[in-house]
């Protein structure tokens, strides 16, 4: 089964670094990079083929327009099949954010930036459980 990795982050440099890391360690993965949550939601609504594959989503919390929490509310409202596939990947050290992530049925883990090979392998492993 083809692994699909969605990277949703508004920071260009972070995306470049994470994209390189993912391609180095999962060269066969179908990597999709989104600079905003709105574009990611549109992609998920329009491309239902991705629902049938193994999916791992890395989601930043602090983004303009639609932040990570709003993204989670939108996918839940639209019943997009990403439950237990989303990894918060953030620079936030807020305990409130951690608690909200732990309480979310959609979130698998809370990862503090930067993404490392170890964190990447663990996230992908958890997404495929």
C-alpha cells in the first residue's frame, strides 16, 4: 500500500526541511505539501482516492486564516476519514495545546518542532496502526 504523507505548515523553510527529511527516509511516499489548511481541506474533499491509502498528516497549529484547531474542526464537520492519522507538528509549548491534542479523537501525537528522523519514523508507525 502506498504511504501518503500530508505536510500542512505555512512556514516555507520548515516545509523545505521537512520535505527533504521525508523524501530521504520515505522516498516511495506520495508527499503532498500545503502552505495553508484551506488548500489541504480542498484537496482532501476533491481527491477521495487518498482516503483508501495509508495516510500520515503533519499539521502545524499556528497558521493564518485557518489554524490547526480550525482544520481539525472542519475535517470532523465534513467527516473526512483522517481519525487517528494526524500528528500535531508545532513550535507551541503551550500545555493547553498539548491537552487539546490529547483529547482529540483525530490526533495521534503531539510533536514539537523540529521534525527528526526518529520522530518521523514514530509518527508514520503510529499512523499505520
